[in-house]
């Protein structure tokens, strides 16, 4: 049996409900505010690079990024429907994102379950990154 044909493309917008649906079908919903549609709407409105993977029009994968297209691209979401994982969709979404931002470094924070995935794609593990979630944690 042959694999279904996957269409990859850059899209100008991302429908919030479609985004939540693919997050729920991937493992990312566990770490995204899928029950807070106000935040999801803002996430879709304020990102500026969406690369999608679709099969017969159905969203099966998404790379949602923020980029200045010159120095850095932060891939904030890479989600692939679990039914379509291990078909190369994730690596292709990374590749297509990089094609749209050739001069920029592609940066992402790996989900705990995906930490071992990214080195297999050819991405370099970088240990010098930092995260601030709560402003009150900032030391003055």
C-alpha cells in the first residue's frame, strides 16, 4: 500500500480550530493552552510563518514560527498527527520552514518526548538557552 500524498505549503494564516485539532491529534496538546481559545487565537494571529502538511486538505502537520527572516526563526510548534508520524512529515516541515528563512538560524525548544528526535534530523543540540516564564522569578 502506498503512502498518502502529502502537500506542503506556506500559508498566510492558520485557523485556530484547525490548529487545536492537529495539536490534539499530536502530542503537543499536553503542553499548549488548547482550552484557552483567546490564547490560541493570539498564537495564530501573531506568528508570521506557517508551514503546513495536508492530506486531501486535512491538516496533518504544522510548523508555526516567528521569524525576522534575517537572523532568527523560532519554531514554536512542530506538530504531526500521531496517525501520520514516522512518515517524514516532521523533518519536511523543518526543511520547508528553513527554506523560507534561509539566512536565519532555526531555533526551537524540544518537548521532553522529542529531545532525542531533533539530533537525528541534523539539528545541533544547544545547551546555552534560558527560559523565563514568570516575571517575578527575575532577580533584580
